[in-house]
C-alpha cells in the first residue's frame, strides 16, 4: 500500500484522464446520441407517469408529481438511515461510536448546542422541529444530486418554448424499448409549425419519435414551489405556536400593541405601527423561506443543465461539488433561521426591554 | 415588431435581464458581511467559529434578496 502511494503517476489517474478525454470527444466531436441536449426547463412539477393520480375519484385527487417521487425517495433513504444505520448503534451500546453514527451525533450535538444557546429552557421543545427540518431538507437536497434525477423519464412531444429532439432507440428492456434523445437533430420552438404541433397533439399516446423532450421520473424536491412553501408555512405556523405556548395570549401584543398608546401618545402610536409591520414581516418570512430554498436549488439545477451543454467536460464535476455545498448550506440556513425565529418568539418583547434597562 | 410571439419573447428576455440587476446589491451586501467577519476573525481568532456561523446566516439573508431577483427572472422566462 505504501509503495503504491509513493508512485507519482498512478494507474487510476490515467484511466480517469482517458475517460475525461473520451467523454469530451463523445460530447463535442461525435454528432449523435452523445451530443448534450439543452435542458427542458419547466417550473411546475410534471406528473410521475402520464395521468397518474393519488386518491382518484375523491375530493383529494392530486397528481403524483415527479418531485413527490423524489420526496418519497428522500424519506425512504432517511428512514433506512435511521432504522438500519443509527438505531443498531444505539442498541449495541458501544462506548466508542464510529463511522456514520459519529457524523449524526456531531450534527445533532452541534444543533443542540446552538438551540440551547439561542432558546434556553425552550430548547427541548424547539430542537426536534429544527433537527427534523435540517435532516429532511439535507436528505432531499442530496438525493436531488443523484444521476437518476432529471435524466430518466418518459417522452412527451415538445411544446411552447421547449426545444425538441429526435429519438434514437438503444435496446429493449424486456418489452419496453429504451430510447434516448439524439442531440444532433433538434427542433427549435421557432421552427415548429402549427400543423406539426396539431399532429403531435393528436397522437398523444403513441411513442414520440420526432420533436420530443423527456419528462423525468425524479425531479429535485426543492425545485417544486409546493414543497418549499409548505415547509415555510409549517415553520411559520409553528413559530406562532411556540410563541403562544411560551407567552400565552401576551404573545399577541407583539402584533397588536396598544399598551402604551394612552400613556405616551406619540411613541404608543409608533409601537402600534411597529406591531403592524411585525405582522407583515411575519408573512414576508414565509415568502423569504420558500423562495430562498426554491431559488437556490432551482438555479443550481439550471446551472448544471446549461453549463453541462456548453462545457460537457470537467466543469460539471466541480459544479456538483458546489451543489453539494449549496444543498448543505441551504439546509443549515433553513434550520438555523427556523430556530432563530422560534427562539425569538418565545422571548417576551417587553420583559426583555425592562431587563436591559 | 410584426410578430407578436417573437416580440413577447424578446420582451421576456429584456425583463429577465432587468430583474437580475437586483443581484448586484446582494453581491455588495455579501462582500460587506464577509469583509466584516474576516476583520473580526483576524482581530479575535478565538471567536472564529461563532463569527463564521453568524456570517453564514448574514450571507443567507442578503443572498435571499438575490434569490428573489433570480426567482422573478426565472418565472418571467419559463412560465
């Protein structure tokens, strides 16, 4: 082992370099199925399979979207980690923890310490929520970086501003043909005629052969506004809940502050206006929470897609590194901000002022 | 100008470009945040951990403004 590491030019790096050159040559030099295709950017999530519905026939009928599929993947991964990796460690009662358990313990200890510094005696109630958000968003962001995301899917005829591609059949998987897009035969949206469009819409259930794009089976969870905004709404509602449970109905004086308006008319009025502003900022926090997570992750997906077309070699590797970092930071920021807001809500505005003076 | 579809598309690109100007402010903000944090860390290396945590939070706050601009641009372009 030691002699091998001393050798300056190992074998593996030449394999790596060869693969990189091969990839570059296939992507740029050869026209055909290896030519990178520009990503089909669609803001709302698409259905996992065409026409797949959850709870069909009831009032709760919803489309099972590809972001929900990715979400299920993240939840399953998280459950596997909890029950098959972390739980056995706890059951074995080892004195010296090792491996992945150490990592989880480090994360939890770090968040526990920060929560306790910020929230004090309320930390025990706030901490589980914060930690759940962190682990959930982190797993979702990491799952989003798996190569199955935004690559494998079913074909749909291109519409709107999307660029369509011709298809090329690779092989049969059982009875299902495995088809790839031919990057060298593209149809720009401006070249598409109305007549052609009508034809492709007519044969909806036939396999698309010309002017197609891929609707992926899996799509990053945070690239769906529904996920980020529901998380943001849950968080802000829980902030109010923690505020109420800590301060009782006195919590409402944060928003509707008429206490001082009789003693000191001018500053009392100011306090009232500040309370209204506080109410507005509470709503703005929902917007900021939701858009921050969505924006960074969606922009990351776009960046990977577009730069992957422009520079198909070397750069995407670094971008994946960057995206890993961004996913971690966004999960941390979401959890840390939730923690900050919750611990702020548990502190009475007035008693704090009196304590300072 | 004669083709309304092309005109709309052109206006979309212009609008998205204008929306992304807002990113400039966030760039300046992040620069100020990191500058202050690095100065603090240089003067008081013991507090580096705490300062770094708060710095990342501050960056996230000012970055959020850039993200709004970006989200607006993306929505203009792709919806």
